[in-house]
């Protein structure tokens, strides 16, 4: 007979691991399921400077410290990929290698950055290529950077970086933006922002770190731009599709919930970057994990 857990948590990123700690502190039995490795995307970040009390800590050390805390709490951990949830008084989490039962489930699967698909992009993450301006922008103070994208995230990233960097190149494959026009006008008034429209990044040049990017316009003309940093803001892919039968998704695929992290299905909660919200940072992931676990405990105390 399969062991029945009070709370099954899918995803061992900051949100999922924080949820595990909070649920265990409430004396609930916890199973944490992770498809890849603990920590999520932050594990590849060389330095974290915007999480309270841990300036300069590496993503690996940050994630490992939380993971060790989860293990010490007594939560059980399984490395497997969850592929579905069957709702009921007892919820069943189906994985590639089995199934697990829980009275409550917290989905903390996060989201993946949509990439440019340019050769060398993965190798340069943390060495000039970033997907988060608020996370890494401070490392490029007084330097030349580029932002790729045409939505609000790209525009806001460019605006944020224009207060930090010497020059910000804003690159978009069209001649107009999907984002807020007021932000576009604000950027046009910034002397250190250069618009590179009807263009796409086609090559990255680096030694140990990024040195320049190659940009090709719609007519095939190629320009090399020297930059120290490239911020990719072409969207994210939330990992929610496997659970769309038990949670509501917005048009972009993010899980719909309030700040209490409740979904449309009683006993199923969401936490972290896969949740529809304004700010996706380590500190908000941790907050989501705490909120989801607290609500899960309240739910368990009513059934």
C-alpha cells in the first residue's frame, strides 16, 4: 500500500522547498517531488545580491542550504517527473515512474525562460547572458548592455538598466512594441537607450565572457555591437500544462490564484514562478511557498 502524505509538493525550487519547510514545521508529513535537480534556475546563477541577508551568495550555495534544511526537517524527497494530478478526497500525483498520494498538493514547478536559440547562449548564462535584469543588472553598472524583446518585460528591463548601464541597446524583431506606449516614450527620452528595430540577434562572441553580439536586420544587413551583457526578455514558459485539469490557466499558461495561492480545486495550491503574478524573484518565490503551505495546513485541518 502506498504511503499517504499530508502534503505532496511538486517542484524543489525556492517556492517548493520553502513550502516543505513550513509544512513540516506544522508537523505535517511531506513528500517533495523534483524532476531534475533541486534549486531550479537559480542554481546556475553565480551571485545573488538581492536576497536579504545573503549578499554575494552563489545560486548553488543558496539552493543547497535550503535543500539541506528541507532534508533536516524530515520531508521525504523523490526525484521523478510529475505528469498529472487526479483530484479526490485523496489526491493522486502521477509521475513517470509511479504515483503518490496526498491529502493536499502544492504545485511549484516554476517556469523556463524562452531562449533566443543562438549558438553559445546556454554556455554564456552567468557570463554575460541573463534572463533577469533586476537580478543581474547591478553587475553591469557603467557597462554596455543589450535587451532583446518587445513586450512590457523587455521595455521595463531596458528602463531599469538605463539607470545603471552606460548604454542600453533595445533590440526587437519588429518596428513597434507590444508593451506600454508610455514606457516606450520614456525610453525614447533616455539619451543612453539605442533602439535597434526590425532586427534579431544572430551571433554571440565571447572569450571567457560575452564581448559582442551580431545583429541581423530584416534586409539581411549584419551589425556587430560590443556589449558586456545581453538580457533576453522574449517570454517565459510556465510548466503547468500537465495539471490543467485541476488548475485554471491564464492565456499565457500561468496558474490563476490569489495571494493565498489557492486554485479552483480545494486542496490544490500553486507557488512560485508558475503562478500568475507581477514579480518573479527569489523573495516572492519563498513568500509563495510559505503562503501555500500555510493555506494547505488550514485546509488539512478542515477535512
